């Protein structure tokens, strides 16, 4: 099939939508993070290469459609739900509301989608809804199904609550069963591919395509809100330790809190949390309880092109995740030539493959984290640029797009 004729229906509750000027993304819709940014980058790049897409995601309003990029569209589908806060998903029932909204949208546009779509490509993150919705939509439209697993229940995910533990085995089995049914499943690392191979999934069904190593280094015009955020950080004459990501259990923010406690009497240290999340209020409570207001700053939500401005202010970037499929923050830190201290979990070791570009630590070893941060914050390590460039080669945009085009063509044949 000619690349120019490929037409993709992309399903995901996680897609980066830029809020209006001086506004922030609502936490109730799940904080925007690396997965949302990565899927947005992929969609934009494929559109540029002549592959039009319809991206069905969640948004603040149900049943909206707008043009994005040059040839693609963005549909937001989210049925009304009760405002019951969740420590793990933003709002209880959020993914299910997206899933039901997606099914209704597909049914109401059945004839058009049946005619104009070649492949259903669904992005999954360790929860049941996207897995099921991707399979159901592919059956409704009678189209080939491609999954991308951004967080594998079988290989990576760690349950975050008692309820999560109770359904963990079921979702693992569901994940494996539906991967067997899909035409192709894209995984981010060889490590995860090997797990699925050991579970008996045919190797022809599995491909490895990692995240895209890309970050905006061009000057950005900030709105008043974000200009004030950066101004209020007041990083002058400070050694800056940066956590960048969602303030959520799985991102290990409590380890940063422990590090800040050990450094609270050092006036030249500043710890920045760049991001928002379901557990931000809990973090703020702990900051006040431990008298850490002078050493810790929390930015809240910032737009994706503002993140590099804050990252460039860091002396070291810390990524204490409890589980991590690959590590988008690590990729971005390396692109900015920043030294990284990160958890030795998931795909992070594939990125930090040499000690001159970063340190790997057990996510639960508090003493080791404190020791390494103190060591590197006072003797700021300049990472080896040539090793960084070598490490990032498999994550470059042209390689990623070419591999997606190959898979789409293979699936359509």
C-alpha cells in the first residue's frame, strides 16, 4: 500500500491538548505527562509524512472535532461523570467515560470511518479500557488493530492501591489475550518484548519502537501565568535539583521529599517540582508539615514547550519512578545535556547505559538517593556529550517514523 493512502484511527485517552493562554490543564482529566506528549509528537510527525489521522481522545467537552496539523483531526469524547477524585486516575471512572464516549462516537460516524480508515491504532497504559476499546472498535469497523503498549501490566506496571492489586491479575491476562488478537503490538523496549515472548506470544506480532527523542530548544513566548511561574522560581545562585513529571505515586515524589529534608539547612539548594498531579495537595501538605517551603518550589502545570526552559535551570534532574516503561523525562534531560539520577527500573537502564551520563539507583534505597544527590549537586557532573548522542540514536524522529510506516504497510498487506 502506498504510504500516502494510509489512514489511521488513533484511540487514546492520553493526547496532549494545549490549554488556552493563561489556563492550565485540569487535574480531573488526568495530568498531562510524557505519554500524552509522545503520542502528540508521533501524530504530528506522521501527519507531516503524509499519513492523515483521526485522533479520538478525552477533553473537557464531549463530541468536539477540530483540524490539527495539516491533514488530521482531533475528536474529544468524554461522557459526563461524577466529580469523584482519584489518587491514580484524576477522576474515578475517567477512562471508562472516555471508552464509552469513543464507542458512541464510532457508531455515530460508522459509515464515514468504515470508508475512510485503514487501521485502528490504540495506545495503552496498563489499564483495561484502552485495550478493550481498541479491540471493540477494530471489530465494529472490521479493520486491522495495532496496539502500542506505553506501560505493560505484564512487564512493568506496579499496582498503586489495594483495589489496583485486586484487578492486577485480570488486566494482565486481558492484556496478553488482546495482544494475541491484534495484528501487531508496538513495545517501547526489548525487555518488554522478551517478557511477552516468554508468555508465548508469537514474535511476528511484536515490534519494538521506542519513544521519540525530541524537545523544543527554540525561544518560546510565555503567557503571563507561565512567565510568573518561572520568575517566582528565583534560581539565581542556587543549586537546582529538578523533578519533572506528574506528581503521582508511581513517579516517586516522596523520595524527592526525603532528599529535600536532608538538605533543608543548605541555603544554596532549591528543589523544584515541575508538574501537577493527583497527589499535589498531599505533597503540599507534606512540604508545610516538614517546614520545607524555603527549599521546595512547585510550578504546577506548565505547557510542553515551557518545560525545557525550566529543565535548563537544573544542575541535576532526578527521576525516582517506582515503575517506568522507558522514561521520557530521562530522554529530554539527555537532549539538554543534563546529568540524571534515576531509578533502576523498566527501560531507564537502556537510556542511562554509562555512568558518565547518569546514575541508576534502587527506587526504595533512600540513603543511596540522598548520598548520590549530595555528591552530584555539589560537584556538578557534566555528562559526556558523545555518549549521549550515541545513546539517543535509536530514539531519533526519522527512525521512529520509518518504523511506524513499515508496520502500517505490513499490517495493511
